[in-house]
């Protein structure tokens, strides 16, 4: 029985090896040097924390006002990295399928600006609508939330 389990483990491990050459893995990914975590079991490393990028938005709420059901609208949320290291945005997710965000895929240098474009579709929506977009970054705040709202009336 032990020999059977040993053979099964060896087969499983060899199947998981993948066969990829190490130099071909992780191509196109950002360096892990760009993400620093100043928090540890011993507390906050304030020196490392102060080096983190920031994501300072011009505004975090946009009101589309009155919209006809089925209409689509977009808004651009502008931000600046006032930190000391490059800002990396790993995701920007809408609170539902009607809200889609497009964000910079490349790091935003210290002192540089960027934009997150949010598209909202009022299809099958009615009345007062409030949605959000959660932006995950390597900044001091980690997660930033952008808000949109609209009042949707029938066609």
C-alpha cells in the first residue's frame, strides 16, 4: 500500500512540474521590487511606508445626473502619484457588470498623472443608482474607491 501511495505521489508531482523552462515563466510581469510591504509582525516600518506611492484623485465621485434607461455614459477620474516610488494598479473592479473601469497597466512614475475611465450602462436600471469601482494598488492606502451615481428614467 505504501509503495502504491509513493508511486501516486511521484506521478502527481511530475505531472505538476509543467515542462516549462524557468526562463520562459513570468515573462511580461512586473518586478516584485516594485511592491514593498512596510507592515510586519514587528510593526510598521515608517521609513518604508514613507517611500510608498500615493494615488491622489482630483475627485472620487461623479454624478451623471438624469439618464434615459439604456443610455451609456463615461467619466474619467484623474489622479497623481505624489509618492516616491512607482504606483502599480493591479485591478479596478466595478460593483456590478454595468460599471466597467479601464486603468493604466504600466506603473505610474512619481510625480506623474494618470486616469481611470469608468463606463456605466443604464440598461435595465431604473431610479436612483449608485455604483462604485474599487481600485487596488501598491499605494499607502492600498484600495481606493471611486463612486458614480445617476438618476435613470424610462425611455
